[in-house]
C-alpha cells in the first residue's frame, strides 16, 4: 500500500549527533494501518548512523535498530523543503501540506 503522508527530515551534519521529533498526528480508521514515509535529506552528501523511535498513543514506544544511511546530494541541487515538512498525495503527485495537514497552494 502506498503511504498516506511523507515527512521530510533535513539533516545538518555539522550539528553532530542529534535527536529530532516530528509530530505526525493522524486519525486511522479502526482495523486500518497508518502508512507514512520518512524522506531524509541533507545539504551535503553524507553517511550517517540513524535509528527511529515511534510513539503511539503517548505510552507505547517502538525503536528501530541503528542502521547506516547514505544521503546523496549532488552539487548545485537545492532542497526546497524545510525540516519537518509534511507532504500529502494528490492526483498530480505529492504536495506540501500546511500545519493542519491540508494541501498548500504552492507545489513541490
């Protein structure tokens, strides 16, 4: 099944080890599964060690094992989204969402 939302994580490798939180709050119908995608980017190419921690219903935590992640950023390519930006699918592709999860007028 395709994701219902994408979250953008833009890393600053000059910061060193950091922990970031991205609130993703959606209502999932009973018996359905939440499907989202995390897109990781950086202003420079890098190899990082990452892990994810997910909070469910404020009391359940699921942690991933640490893994290596290679981020490739060719020179001259710009990042047009901010850290924590959320995108939602439309008939014409993915569009930037505003703080309410609604589609912004501007495209991506």
